[in-house]
C-alpha cells in the first residue's frame, strides 16, 4: 500500500504528478490577465470579462495550492547539499509570492464584478504576479533540464539520500563511512571522500560501492533504482552491475569504477582508491 508521500510523488502511477498539476494554474493565471486587458480594450458589460477573469484567478489559486503541496513533497526530496537546492528554494518562494499576489488581487476584485473593466490596481498586481510566475517557471525548467531534479524519482521505492557523507582521506587507507548496518536492501547513500564521489548500495545483502556519476550523461546513480543486482540511472535508464560496475544495458557503454567496501568491527570501511578506471562517455 503506497504511503501518502509516495502517492504525491506519483509512484503508483509511475509518473511524477507535480509537472502535470502545474499546467492548470500556469494556463489560468495568464488567461485572467488576458481577460483583464480585454476588459480595457473592449469594455462591454455583456461579455462579463471582469467576472470571467475573477473566476479564472479563483480556480487558478485552488489548483496552484494542490500543485504546491505536491511540489513541496518533491522539494523535501532534494539533498540538502545539492547545488540546485537554492534554486529550488527560490522557485518555491517566487511561486508562493505570486499566488499570494493573485489572492490579494482576487480580494480587491470581489464586489466589483459588475464593472465594465478591471480596476487598475488589481490589473497591476496581476501583471507583477504573472512576471514572477514566468521567472519561477524558468527556474523550474532549469531544475529539471540542467540539474535533473526529480527525474526518475517516481520509480524508486526506497528513500533518496538526504545528504552527502563527507570524509577526508589520508593516503590510500580505508575510511569509516558509517556503522553496521549502513543500508537496507535497495537503499543508497552518497559519499564524498576528498573529492571522489561514490554511490553506496546494499544489493542482494551485499554492500557495493561504485562511482556516483553515470558514464553516459553523468546522472546521479545514488538517486537511481536498485534491483536484481543492478543500479538503474534515473536519467536515461542505463543499467550497471552493482558488484562489478559492468554495463548491463545502454545507452551507457563505459563501465563504472568500483571501490572496495567492507563491514568489520561494527563499522563500514570504504577504500577510495578505484579498482578499475573508466571515464564518462559521450
């Protein structure tokens, strides 16, 4: 039985919900502004343009609230140390401010729906809110297309890593990255050992360590799905053996680097020196 969070992430449907839900407010808010402008260009009472704009904003706000709730769930799934976290925060704040402005304009419009044209102040507020919404939408696009935020996460059944485990390295000696048990079956962790970023997973009751970034387009493998002894890149679906790093399904053609990892004395030790070398492919 999926949890409420899994439902809002779109896991039962195997499709993210937030991108689908934002289409309605994104369409309705500009529509309301167009109707406002039309009321100034052609002030005809029989068209009821002011009333129609009011309804468009009201429904837009209601749908924006639903989209915001789902978006907040996606936001909490971003690693705290992810470079895109600040962009995601700004995206969220701008959306909240824009919806707040539309709500303010809605209040100013109430009681004036019989007018031929929208008031100047509500029209100005809608224009400002629409500008903020447009820029926020641009930021949302960069989060997906530039940073890969949310891509493929609806296919995971285990939690995403909340942060990167950072460790210093003294020579080539193993470092302790946690205590036993570090992960449950299918879970992943992200470790940075002096600049070498490693994905850790427990697959078939065995801890495995391999490079974090896919050799195809550098997708974050710690955010991928682990099943049947393979890790699946969340971006383009390349599959690799968690034990050997070998490519089991393209589009990737280059194997992953793997790293020695073991459990002893109640601790998990990671050897940052690679057992094999490979570089990201095109």
